[in-house]
């Protein structure tokens, strides 16, 4: 498979992650469908293959060291390298997230998945990404991670969420640090906001479709070699920090 461009998308069995996988597959990429649940993962692989996508399943729980290491071994054994990593898997952390009453477990859980999970997966796959001629990493974030927008009293920046929103702010900061470390390499790493997408993540309250939400992650996953790194983008362009 070395002649094909290979991508791995975490949390790709449904929603935005699935559409990212489908979109990359439609562009000719061979796509690894990362997911914890074996049944849903393989169902997603079958659906993608049925639509003509060259897809394969990757058992992957982003909060489990052994699972992530196993995923890296699988990709290395099957593909030999990785060209694109999309860190899409994420959670809200549950409710209530009012700062004065929150259960600290909710904060820990959100950080474990949304931040530490991204670091864990990225570090495990980076050796394979370095074998690519044009490696790309996309971290799926949210505009609620923008401190500029969160602190603007004139803007509706969503509900008070002391676990989820700060986890995305930290993910943004972590991504900038990666971009600084990797500045002298060919690895481009960026943040994508899919917008308010109707998925089970938010009780299907969003006004955008998963396919619409996948557009910016796909664009960043397929950047040319002179593309940006360390940026934060949605469909309209750069998002203020």
C-alpha cells in the first residue's frame, strides 16, 4: 500500500469523523477508521468500502496507552508509513459543567480524551508520519476554545462548560507547541473547527451536517507543502485565539 496516501482518523465510526474518512477516501486516500467499539468500527468500514473507499479498521482507544501503541503497530505493519493523522475523537465531559458545582471527574475525563488523548496518539504515530513526504496532522477543536470569543460579552459563545471549553483551549495551546517543535520539519499541524454540527455529541441540536463539518478538517489534511502550520481555522478562515 506504500504507493497510496494513507490517513488515520480517530473516532471515525460516526458523525464528523466518519465524514472526514469518507471525504479523504473520495480523494483517493486509503483510510484507517479508528474507533473503540469493534462492531461500530467494522460497520463503518463496511459502509465506506461499499461507497468505494479503501478503508480498514484500527482498534483505538485514545485514553489507553496499550491500545494506542497497538494501533501504531498495526498501521506500521500494514502500511509502513502514515501521511495524515486526524485527531477527531472527543467528548463533552458530561453535565453539569458550572465551575462552582462541577464534579472534577468531568474535567479530568474531558482533558484525558480531548488533550492527553491527542498527545498520546500523535506521539505514537509521529515516527510513521515522519516517513511521509508530506505529513499532515489535524486536531479537531472548536470555537469554544477561543478565549477571544469566550470573553466577548457581545457574542453567544455557548453554554458555561468548565470541562469541555477549556479542554479545547488547552488543545489549541498544545497544537501551537507541536507546531513550534516541528517548524523545521515537513510536518504541518493545524486545528480545525467543524462548527455546530448535528451529531449525538450535542443531541443533534447543531445546524450543520457532518459532511459540512468535515470540510475544514479535510482541507487541512490535504494542504500543499507550503500550507500553514500552527493555525486555527473554520470554513471562514482563521479563528482568533
